[in-house]
């Protein structure tokens, strides 16, 4: 299970509504490594002028790598984090996460980052089984 869902949040979902703030808080407490990494990228992006910020440092363990993969593989989690932080996320390999300004999705830098060419160039033997 990727999220530790509280009885209160589960009851909300069973009634048909889930407040996104509650969902994001569940993500924050369930996947702290992923949440904190994305929060730091968002803060760095908002504090600067760069088109994007990214992480190239591998997670300290497979546990943290799993958190990152779960967060970015889930459309609901990824979308909620993007809306919460006001960013667009892009992902390569097992840990290279990038935060872009939302308008960048229409730009060349974002298109290059998510291209098959960029994915191939970002490969290395040590990342094959990550």
C-alpha cells in the first residue's frame, strides 16, 4: 500500500468527496521523501529565474526510491502535488525529477526534457535496475 489513509479520509471517500488538501496531507505523511523532494524543487523554482529545477541525486535507499516512484506513477498523487505546489513535474529514470513552471509545458525546454532522446541520454548502466 502506498498511502496510509486515515479512517476520516476513507470515510470522506466513501461519501464521495475528498478534499484535495486532505489528500495532499496524506501524501505528505505517507511518502515524506517524495513530498519533501518535490517541495524543495518547487521552492527552488519559485525562488529563481531558471526554467526548471531538477534532482539528480539518487535516493538514499530503495524505500525512498519506492516513495518517489509511487508518487510520480500515480496520476492522482502527481496531479495533486502539481496543483498544490503550482508546478509541472517531469520525470526520468528512478530519481531525476524536474519542476517546471506550468506554462513551460508548451515550451521547448520541457519538450526536450520529456523527449525520448533525453531519456536515452540520461541512462547509465547503474540505473538499469533501479
